[in-house]
């Protein structure tokens, strides 16, 4: 009789844990799906941004604003002494 009651208790605990793990699994799957959707949205926004503000547009804007490119021949690196 003890073993039957113990097995029923273990069976009930197993059902409770299974229901909990299924709930957590569904929540995890939903969050992963939301993450994928947000990544896709981010990539679409990045592509739109690249389309509207590309390198040529930025370069033309910088040159029209009076920006002069760096002359790398005049740049010197100084080594820090210890």
C-alpha cells in the first residue's frame, strides 16, 4: 500500500513538472520567435539606412561642409615610454 501511494505521489509530481516544463518551453519558443522578428526588423532598418545614407552621400555632405581629409603623410605615431 505504501508503494502505491508513493508511486501516485511521484506520478502527480511528474505531471506537475511536465506541465511546468511545457509552459516554460512555450514561453521560450515565443521569445525566440520575437527575437528573430526583431533581428529581421533591425536588418530591414539597417538596409533602409544604408540606402538613404551611403558612403557617397556622406562624403559629398562632408566635403560641402568644409571637411578636409586627413593627410596620412603628416600623421606620426609617438611611442609611449615606460
